[in-house]
């Protein structure tokens, strides 16, 4: 590390993270507003160096003028102290250490398309390792240090980059712009599938030869487009093979069956090693090379099934289920250096602890770190240093460190302290109440800053999506509860039926019951809150949600007149029309059939069925959607808005032509928050 502190004159101006200057700040705190939210640095992808001395990570900061997030690579010493900015292009992410800790590889789109770059820790500038026309994604360094793996979106029948480049140039030059599909899935989230597949490549770390496609001709994606990520591809300890997840079923839109494959780094046929009908993913080799740990969902065509910790014996091919009796979903697997213990995270009642489990059918998971919402765990080579992200509803994600046994937890980065030091925020208050059929349901409430308990405050009920997700005690940028509370609302977040983190039965109870027990849970939670918190004005309440939360907002609009205002974002309004979604397994599972095999359910659970009934369809409603939303097509929101307008309900439609399921661009986000709060202010304040 002899030159790193002098790189590009970064001393002083680019040192952050040590809490510099905070002690001297005496300005009075103020309630958080959007202008504060948009200045916060978004930390992600922490990776501890092999020797345990440094942590590299990504910092993304919204750039309002450019209308995007500027992302750079930073690192911080594990002994504590100031963080150091390593890159300045604003287009860098996904840092990974070389096994000797002397070099960082990362992804950068500074030159246009994303490519793999490498940066020496001895000083000097980063340089591009790859120059493929189709770009690079998901970078991994082999344990022997010789190879770097990455993925790239290519035409399966192209045998080299020249073929891909010419094919893309022809499409760009053509005056005909058309989407053509002959199978499902033909589009996903915000993009259309245009005949390309994500293939797995390797390239020598010294750049001595061109990248080589390890899945040539494959008509599947590595990792799966619909449910995959960086954790679905990993090297063996000797660097000779890679295990990856792929979905090979022809009808991808109705299948959640992902299997594990292994392929030699030198090239050869990929071999399937799992065959069960659910999804197998997140393969991680044991350090001794004997096993592959992974997580699996065992129920086919159900994306919210519980994730089990599985163990594959590389010698015998035997597979063990290590966590069948553990009623939580394992994610983010990592090994101890002695290959005896597997670590993972799992949602648990608004938090996400770090767990460990023996790498045998001989013990149950135990909590290693029980506090906080933790993610992105990684270990130093000797296993003594555990690095992870931690966040809460009062603090954006920062990098934390602990011993492998969970002791000595301490915060390493302090990127946002200068901003947070000036903000007034209340911690969430957690409570339980009796939901539908007497089942205990958890909720969190955030009071407005400097609340006067002698006064009455309006209530904002936030409705989470999924439907199989949960409101966690974690920071968010798209639906920030602190910003809502700062505007003068008591913000209520209910983990109603269908939420994750409360056991599989609780999650499953929303199946074919979208507007049933979940709706009762929400309304019971509202009643309990009004009874227990006398400073809430029950005559001034609003409900707001996105995705399934938008569905629940529409359901509330058509089933009760208790609320003074509603915000419906990316909502499901007509269940039959929702068949235009891309992941059809979602609808087929939750509605227990297709529209022609179980039409009764599609009609019963569609808010559109009840529009105007009993005079309840009257609540002023703000309807928001993204035109590039292929998960919940924005026509759902158009249909809902048309019904509101035709029945004389005060309503407003906002459609973002350049956004999908979420509003991500900073200027669009600013408009979203202003429109959201203006709507609530009109009808509640």
C-alpha cells in the first residue's frame, strides 16, 4: 500500500469516514427533507481484503444535475480511521480483491460500455482489462489469482466478439425498430429480451489473451435474468472450475426451477449437479474444496418459498438439507476458513441477523450477530474478520466489522455522519397486535420530530409490496418513512399476512387471499394504533403503497371510506389484466391457477370488481406509474385512474415515461416526493 495515500492528490479533500469536523458542528438539528435525503451517500458491496486490513466498497451519490447516481470505489482500514476514495469517474462499482491483496478489479462504464478494470494498490491509474463490445458484468477473481470471470450479454450463436459487434451495429443501423418474441419470458423489469443471453466468460488477470466464453451457444442466462445475481457464480478454491446457477426450462416465465452447473475454467461442457424442481442458487465452495454450499427453494413455481441451506458433496454427489427445521430464509452464504461452519443472513421480525450453522446435519443455526439489519457479509482469509453492511430506519447503510464469533462489533465507515448530525429523526417503535383470526402481527411506528403529545397528528399507513416481503428496520430511499414523518405524519408500517421474516406459514397465508387476512391485519393494526396512541387523529388518515402495496391501496379504495387520501403506486387493479406481467409463475401461484383455470379467484381478488360498490369508492387518490414497468404494467394504473375519474373521485395520474417499477432518477424522485407530500397535505393537513 506504499503509494495509495498520494493517489491523484486525494489527501484531505477526499478523506471521509473518520467523523472529521462533526464535533465542531453546533447547528440546531432539523427534520429531514428530500434535499437531505438526496445528499446521502449510498454504500454497498463491501469486500474485505484477504489479509483483513482493508475493506473496499462502493459509494454512490446522487447527482441532481446529471440525473443519475455517481458511483466510485472507496476503501477503509479495518483498524479504523478515514476512508480513501480510489476512483473518481462516477461510473465504478463491484470491487473485488485479488487473492494476494495487491490489486482490485472492478466494473466501470467510464468509457461507455461497462468493462472490467484493474487497479494496483502500489499506485498508478486503473486500466481496462476487457474491451468486449457487449460489455461486462458481475466480476469475480479466481482464488489462484490467474483468471477473472465476468458475464456479458451476447448472441448465443455468435462465436466471437466481432460477430456480436457486427450484429449490434446492423440492428442500430436498421430503420426498423421492432420487438419480436417467440417464447416467454420476452421482457423483464425494464428491458426487452432481444435475442441475447448472458454468458459466462473468463480472461487472464494479466490480460495476456482475449476473454473466453465458458457457455458458448447456451440459450440460457448466467446468472438467471429473472432471479439471479452476483452470488450465483463462484470459483472453486483451486481456480479450475466455476459453479453457476441457470434456468434451462423452456417456459421461463412460469418456472422457478434454477439448477447448479459446474464448468471447467479451461473450457468444456457444463455439468448439471442439482435437479430438484425449485430454485438452487448462491453456490459457495468450501475452502477445502470438498463441498459446495448453496441455498434452495424446494417448492416449484413459488418465488417466496423458504430458502434452505444445502450442502453438495463434490466427491459423492450427495446433497444434504442442513436447515429444514429453521423457519427462516437463508441468504448470502459464506464459509469459515476451516470448512466446518456456514454463515448466512436471514430476515427475522424487521431485522436481519447473521447466523452460523455446522456444515453437517448435526446442529441448528445460531445467531452470531443478533442486532440490526445486516447484509453483504464477507470474511478475511484467516476467518478472524467479518465485514458486513448495517442499516436502520434512522441510519443509511454503513460498513461494520466484527470478530467471526460476532463479538466486538464496530462501525468502520461514517460517510453520512456530517449530514446525519444535523437531522432530527425518531427511532421506530415496534409493537404487536391481534390480526385476522387472532394471529399476532408486528408493526412499527415513527413519530414526527419534536412531537407535541398534547396535539393531534394525521396518520400515514404505509403498505409494503411483494406481497412476500417485509417492512424492515432498514433505511430506504424510495419510500423513506423518516421523510414522511418529518412532514408531520405519524408513519405506520404493518407487517401484515404474507410478510417474510415471521415463518413460512405466515408468508403462505396470502396465497389466493390477497385482499383477505392481509386487509384485516392492516385494518386491525390501524384500530390498535388509534387506541394506543392518543395523539393520532383518526379522522385524518391516509394509506399509501407500491406494487402489492399499491394493490392494497386500491383494495382499500374499493372497500372502505375511512381514509381521507390514498397514494397508489404501480398498483395491481385488475387481476386478469395483470396476466400481461412477465413472471407468470407469480400470478399462477398466488391465484392458484391461470385466469381460465381459476377465474373465480381472479375476479374475487381484483379491486376492479368492487369499484363503486356501497358508495365506498370515493377517497381522493393519487395514482403513479412507470411506463417501463413490465412487472406491473402501467396500464393497470391507467385503468384504475379511469375508474376514479368516471365515478367523480378526486384523483391525479402521474406516469414517468423513463421509469419502471421504481422511481430511480434523482430529479424524478424529487418530483415523486413533492407530488406525494402535496397530495397528502391537500387532504390531511
